[in-house]
């Protein structure tokens, strides 16, 4: 593996990182705008719902396109797929800017643009993920994957502070302009970076044999991806565990912003501080993996991440004290790079290089289905069951108090307990049956 491929990947990563910062700033601004407009947890949950919904249907197509992106003389290249995703994101942001400048922006506009943007974003994300085996040696997968978490959580340090400063000064339209600028920076880096063809990597050590037919139709490939995962005990069990974990994580995540804003009387500064704490924890967790190089048995990283995140979120849910929130959020976010980099490493090692697109797309589709269900339920459970439940004194009132914020806190804490139990149960089964600790 030539060093220039590694340098090219770093340039590509930097461009995507700057774009992510702009997107995060916009996300925080839109959260503030939505909560100010509706004051309902279900409105924010629907925003996350429309973010996940298109990815379920597009994921198989994304895998199909990515695995054929090395066909010369066509538009099906990784680079063009990545450019397409960023270009659609730019256009959707420009539309929101136009609506805001004309004072016609509605919550429906956010739902529509979020849906369209994520249709193409899932293709772009998968194309980007599958460049890692083409540009990075297999023994560096953990470090490369942790760089993704470094940029993700690094943006959470910068974005909340920037959103808190910029939102009162330049309002939503100014933040959208900043976001557009970062998108163009990402497009430039993609255009100039050279991405090797998978044909140059046939002799990679981690390349396993595959019986996939190159000209198979899309639905046949979905079925073959299912069969491959089904026949691989490690991947099958890992997918089941991560789907369950993702469901309860996103059930809590769908009411995360309403929980903080309701508990603090809509204090955007406190929300930004907690989000910054999440970013710092994630960056340190990613740096831990970068310096350590990952676990010799990646499944250990998966379970440590699940249990650590679950415990931290339980503390967060039970508390309504500012500094405890900061500490709990820090340790929660610290564990997600450990979990995510280990999980991604397993999938990259266990799947054929020339079929990673469709297999990872199937894996992502399964997780997204559980995520979609969670996001569709979270806000409505909070608004129409848990909040009314906590308007009167009951056995939970002693811990959570009473009122709207108490109901949201109760639901968040129950989802956090489920995360901890899933991690603990999975680790117990893996050590008992020796099935997952490879």
C-alpha cells in the first residue's frame, strides 16, 4: 500500500470533516428553531424519522451501485457517487435558505429536504466507507475507522459552540450560508483525490472468496447478502445485537434534545455545553483507539462500548443536575468510538472486498429499520404516554419529579437501562458459548 493513498485518504477525510462541522451547526440551529416553533418532542422525533426512512429503501441500491462503481467509462464511480451526495445536500440547504429569507420556512420543509437529502446521503456515506479498504492497509482499519469518530465527535465540540454564538448573531439564514460553504470545500477535496480501483486489491490478506455473480440483479444481491450474513455466525449475532442496541439508543436519542430543553426551561446554552461535552468525550475515545490501535478481539470493544454507554446514559437520565449531565455525557460519548470502530472493523474483515458495498448496505438497512421504528415511537411515547403519566404523583415521582420533563426523563432512563442490559447479556452469551469473542 503506497503512502500516497494514505495521504489521499487523510485529505478526503479532512474535507468531509469540515463539511460535517457545517452540517452539525445547521442541525443545532434547526433543533432550536423546531423546538421554539412547536415545543413538542414528537416534532423533533419526526425530523429524525424522515432522516432514517429513505435510507432503508436506498441502502440496497447504494450497495449495488458502490460495488459497481469501478466500471470504467460510466458514471458509476465512488468519486461521483460521493459528489452526488454532497451536491444534493448543498441544493437542499440552498432551498431552506431561500424559504427562510422569504419567511416561508415551515416544519414540513425540513421534513421534505431531510428525506431527499438522506436518500442520496446514504449512497455517499456508503461509497465513502468502502474507500477505506482501498486506501488503508487492513491492519490500520481500527485507526482509520476511529478517524471517522474523531471527526464526528470533533464536530460536536465545535458545532455547539459555533451554533450558540452564531444563532443569535446571524440567525438561521447565516448558519445555512456557512453550511453551504463547507459543502463546497468537501466537493473540492473529493474532486482532486485519487481513489484506487478495487481491481488493484485482489491479493489483499483480508480478501475472502465470494460466490457473488457480478451481473446479478439487485434483489438477487440483497438475498445473497442475507445468505452471506446468515451463514457467518459472527456477523449474524453481531447484527442482532447491534439492531437491538440501536433501537433503544435511538428511542432515547429521539427525546434527548427535548429532555434537556424541557429540564432547563429551553436553555440553549446548557444544551450546547452538554453537546460540547459529548464531542470532547467522543474525540478522546477516538484518540484512545488511534493510539491504542484497537482490540486484538474486536468483539471486546463492542461489548465494552455498549455497557459503558449504557451505564453513562442511566446516570444522565436519573439526574437533572448540570455538572452530572456534563460528566455522564462525556463518558457516554467516550465509549461510542470504541464500540463503532470495533464493529466496523469486524464487518470489513469478515466480508469480501468486492462485495462489501451490498453486504454493508444490508447490514445498514437492518439497523435503520430498528432505528426508524425507535424514532417514530420516541416522541409520541413521550408526548402522549409518559408526559401524561407524570402529571400525577406515582412511584416514579420520587426520582423524576412531576411534569413534562419528568415524563421525558423516565422514558430516556428506561431506554438507557435497556442498553446496559443488552451489552451485559451479549457479553455473557459470548463468553458462555464462545461464539462472538473472535
